[in-house]
C-alpha cells in the first residue's frame, strides 16, 4: 500500500516529454476570470476552485492535470488565514465531477472586510501549486514566494 502511494506521488511529479504547449486556463465555469484566479466571490463566502487549468506548476515541474488528476487524492488550501498549514482539515477541498475540487468558506473565517489574503493550493499535503503566470491576483513577497491573493469585500 505504501509503495503504491509513493509510486503515485512520484508519478505526479514526472515531466511529460511533450512540454511545448503554452499554459492556458480552460475554465469550466464562466464566472471565474483571470482577475480572480482560483476562487469566486459569492457575497458572504468565497468558493475556492481547483482543477480548471489544463496544467499547473509544482515548483519547476509542469503537471498536466488531465493526465494526472487521478493521482491527486486531496487538495487543501494553505494561506495566511490558517498559518499556511497544508494539513488543516477545515481547508480540505471536496472533489466534484471527477476533475474539479472546491470548497466554500464564509468570509468571516478568512479575515476582516477590506483585508487582502494570500493562499496557495497544496496537492496530497505535499506539493505546493504555483500561481499561473497569467493570474492577475498574485503577489510576490520579499521572500520570493508568489501566492494568489483575494480581497475580502
């Protein structure tokens, strides 16, 4: 069992031989725009969404989601609102329709109105997903880390 888990984890990080395609965001939900990459503001809540992209970057490794989605058993949200904890069960997403993961959280659980919060997606408790290059809501800190952002309105 442990050998299979390790094999799946290693497979997730394999680089496919075809890496010539450009990154694209093929949204399954027209409400999601590049201005709010990774989430939808629902008024009193934020709906986090992962799995709409064709590919993601984990470190410097390109992962094609269509080919690797079955190897992703869990997606968590880690951010400044939960101490960047990739294992916090309150921020574990639910897999829907076989390819998308989502989680809806009340804005009061994320911070105060007007605050800008930072977050990333974490695959299988280990692999931190880099924000897409085209994301308008990303921020690179003095430490060199780039995160997605959301403003609590």
